[in-house]
C-alpha cells in the first residue's frame, strides 16, 4: 500500500534545530554534537512519521534520540512533531541512513539502534536495497557500543529470518531474543504508525533485540 502524502508541519514552526540535512553533517559526525546536553544516543533507521522518536524522547529523557529518514516530507513531518513538543533530546536527519551509519558515525558512538518495519523490497532485482543486510549489520555493530541493543521489528517473516541469519554471520551480536508485544493503552501507543496498522489488522509482527557483544 503506498504511503499517504505526509502532513506538512505548521509553517510557523522553526525546524532549524530539529531538522538536519545529512549532506551538511561533518565527517566523522559526533551524534551528541547536535544536542544541548550530552547523553547516550540511540538511532532510529527510517523514522517515517516520527511516532517512535516522539514517544521515546518523551518517555526516556536521559537519552538522546536521532532519527534518519530518506523521504524529505516525512523527515519534515517528524521534525515538526519534535519542534512542536519542544524536545531537546530528539533530532531528525533527512538523508540515507545507510550512508550515515556506514560513513559518518564513529565506532561505538551509539547506545542503541532501532529498525522498525523496513521496506522488504520484494522483487529479486531490488533485494540488494534491503537495509538489514550483512554489510549494514557489520556497520551497525561497529557504531554500537558494547552491550548496546539493536531492535528489529518487521511484519515479513522471511525478511526477519534472513536478517537474523545475517546478524549471526557478523559475529558481533548475541543470539536474538524476542521482544514482547506491549499492550497499547491508547490509539498512538505503538512504536510506529506501521505497527499500529499491522496489529489492528490482526497481522503478526516479528520482533527481536540483539545485544552488541563486548
């Protein structure tokens, strides 16, 4: 199902603090350099509408959260939510998260990484675009500090099993452990809008947390 056009932020909102352009970031990029207070930083790969960033930054104020989204309209939408809420511990980056992880982030610079419902790229000729590949997971492991968690959720079992096999082959992660599905107490009490839609439709979700080995 195609995405709906993203809702535009209030034109009166100043997004200059909360919306960053990947092309303008230094190399290497210290993820704490864009926050007023240095804290452990977690990265979400593919933030979509920004529900996870908005909820996680509100619930876990002793951490900083970075999101990266390649679709400019969705990156602006997510940044608008953060700006409207005045979140000083969350920022959105517009650009390719694969490039960010591969080329800009230093070793052991992240305290966590979140990959929720990545595009499965069904066609054989497109499979090379899948985020959860062994090359990406090698770089994810490089950027994660020892004992940091990589969270992976998807509604595609085949992709999930393939990703877990790729993670094992890197030798950088512990055996994946299943993450339970939390009960939603209100309409937006989900990790992402895609999770909400999937669970309300009664479809299964595969979830795992992998610990970066010391």
